[in-house]
């Protein structure tokens, strides 16, 4: 039995998916920070965009998932969880609702050519979408609390608080 398990393990290592290890939270942050910093030219906070990406992707771990056709979602460069509006999209299962009212759906998400396009679209959306007309950019705390009710599909207060915790834990204000 021990030899069979060893053989299965070796086959999994040799033929099972990517051989690289998952990124640490710090490595994930470093990989997206240069792209996130472009939101600053739109009057937004890179720290918030980075923290939202960390929350939306589980520090990049959820990017290893696949769409409903079995293709890796990393290729779509959507690191901010943006739902589809126009152009190219991909479909994947996702949770909607909050608390006991959560349920699984197949959702359409925006596909991007690059990470830069993803963050650029984020900034344009936040600044031009009427849903965010009451955003407060006086500081990052007011900002995330003002956009969370329209950005998040879960509890807005919990979402904003989670984003703030990530900003503080990883000192993301250094990118603002």
C-alpha cells in the first residue's frame, strides 16, 4: 500500500499541474502594486485597489481556479472581481448574497488583456459610474466605506473592514 501511495504522489508531482509554489501574500502584493499605482492618477488610492485585489483573489490563490469550461481564470487578468458589462468576459461559479442568504451562481466577469487594463478600468468605473457618485476620497477609510455598498456583493461593512485590515497589516499605504 505504501508503494502505491508513493507512486500516486510521484505521478501527481510529475504530471499534475504547475510545479511552482503559491505566492505569499507579500509576493502577490509586489506583483500587482506597479499596476495598481496607476489608479493614483485618477485620484484614487492604490492601497485600496491592492487590498481589494487581495481580498477578491485570496492573495492570488483564487486565480488558480478555472472558468466553467476548465480554463484557468488567471489568463483573464481580472484581479478585482469586476462583473461583466461590455466586451470580453468569462464565466465562473461565485457566491452571491450575505450570511445565511448566500448562494452559488454562474457569474459573468470582465476579461482584460492585461493587469494594467484591469486597474485602469477599475479607476474609470469608480470615477464615472453613477453608482459611485457619492464616493468620498478625503481619505482611504472614507473611500472604501463609501464604495463598498455598490462594489461588494457581501455585507458592505464587513467588506470595507476586511479591506482596511489588509491595508494596515501589509502597510499598503506605502503605495499611495
